C-alpha cells in the first residue's frame, strides 16, 4: 500500500469512531461499475453502496441535474413550497402505483416515518387503544440504525448496549406465514418486512410468501409495509421486488438508489388512507423534499426507467448466477440471488478473507455474517464485465 492510502487510513482511524471495519482500500474516483483507489488501481464495485448505486458511479445524467440545481436553489425547508417536490413525488407515485408519497433523507428515516404512519393508522382508523399498537417485524431484519429500529433487530451487534428498546415490536420467523399468523392480534397495526433480507445475507423467502403476507394482512386488517430500500428500483430484476409476486403493499419504503448515490434521499409511498392521516406538525424533516434532492431523485429515477435497469438486472443477474453456480467449489454451501442481488454462502466462516482476496484481484465486495459474500454490482454492468468479474471470483477462490 502506498503512502497516500496509508495516511488516509491513519487519519480515519485516529479521528473517526470505529463503527465500521472497512477493507484497506482508499477510493477516490468512480465511474459506472468501476472505482479507482488513490494509487490508480481499478476495481469492480460489487457492493454498490448496499444498492444505492444501481445507476452506477457518477452517472452523467444525474450529475448534470445535480450540478444545474446546485446553482439554482438547494433548500427552502417545507415551510414553503418548491417547484420540484411535486414532480418528484408524482414520479414516485407513478412508479410505485401508490397515491401518496412523503420525502425524507436516510433510509432509517423512511422506516421511522412508516412506523409512525402505521401507528397513526392503528389509533385513528383501526381503533387500537392508546399506546398499545404493535408492529410485527421479522427476525434477521435490517431496517437501519436509529434507537427504535435497532431495538427490534435480532443482531446483538446492532442492539446490545443500546437499550432500552422501544416497545411495541413483535418478532416472527422470516418466511413463515404461520409464525406471522400467530403473532397478529387486535393491537397489530402493521407488518414491516424486507421482500428479500439483504443485510442478513440475501435471504430469499419461500415463493408465494409475500403474496400470503399480503392476503393475511388484508384479511386481518393490518397494514403491510415493504422495506424496498435495498431491493427496490430494479435491483432484483423488477422495479420492485414485490412485483415478482404481483403484490402491492400499503406502504413501500424507498431510499438508496432513489438518488443513484449522490445524496441521501428516501421516501415512503402509500395509501391515501394511511399517509393522508398526517397533519401539519405531526411529522417533518428540515431537508426532506428539498429542491436539490428532488432534482437528483427525478434524474435518478429517470435513468432507471430510461435505461431499463430492472430488465438488465433480470437478464444479467441470471447470467451472473449461472456463472457463479458453475464455479462448483466444495467450500461453497449455496449460490443464490434474484436479479443482481446475489450471494455466495460458504460452509466455513471464510467470507472476510475471501473478500480480501477479491479486493487484491480487483473486485470489491462485502462479507455479511462471516459465511456470506454479497455480490451486487451497479445494474449498468455489461456481459463482458460480468465475465471479467467471474474470472476474478474464480482466481480468488483458488488462492
Ligand atoms: C440500508 C437500509 C436501510 C437504512 O438506510 P440508511 O440510509 O442507511 O438509513 C433500511 N432498510 C434496508 C432494507 C436497508 O438496506
């Protein structure tokens, strides 16, 4: 490693809180599926900032929209209207098929917004007794890092020493409709689920699960909130992962690729009967829906539609999956995925050293839970690039 990289890492370690354990790579430039480190070495980015970069690094159309807006107007606060929020929310509503949307910034804020919306609906519409509302979540979930959200995580690293947990959350087994059915009662206002559990290691529920969740929620008068912050906007080969089962949620959460990696932008889209319950003063955010975010978000969504990224993810994901399955390495327990959200699961806890080998060979990926490596390149990746990536994976397995 060169001096420049060493100095950067030393500064990070000296002045930064150690809430991450990054690979020793210092990046300074990105374009499409590639990033370059400070020494000019090129890597495939197969993490894509946890799917925030579906459109690829520094997409020129999004960059142009951001640049133009930077010289015009960046923030008004919601105390006034701005000319771009309406068009942005309209686009989100058209894409999701939902009548209303509420803009926030980080993904965790979208989740928090949905939690408030489901509780609000529970009290105002379902008639749940004050402060008794329950939200059902799944074990293995990842919905962000706020105190309320980590309070219903099942990962000790996430919740330990950060209690007391916010009450009102009930955990069930992911993928089990029976477990969900048993947990629903008259206090239940909503069910919050990832259509595929990304951080848990690309855990795909049994086929038909999401459809059954939808039916169960409808029949028991409970809201279904889908966290598509990681799976949405093309990643799994459809615009939304729920589309694979033809399911419409009551609330859908977007983030990450909603900005194409330029800026934190999130949103909750959902039914009028739910989001329509917020009144002035009951929820907000200084930066939510700001004109810079809306300009970037509009351009980011436009790229997903114009470049048909969901279709690309479906075709190229199938091709990548086939190539990975052909690796046939005895240390591999399973190769799985949907669209371009793929994972290699090893029998032993070798995910981290394997990621180091991948990085040394020019491919950046991240281990989750010691045995799993997620491979999720920007959706603009091409077939020859996948071939080159497969060659790196092959080479890294043999060292
Ligand atoms: C990343 C993620 C979040 C949280 O988003 P932040 O922008 O990091 O707050 C929530 N849900 C899912 C499924 C995610 O992948």
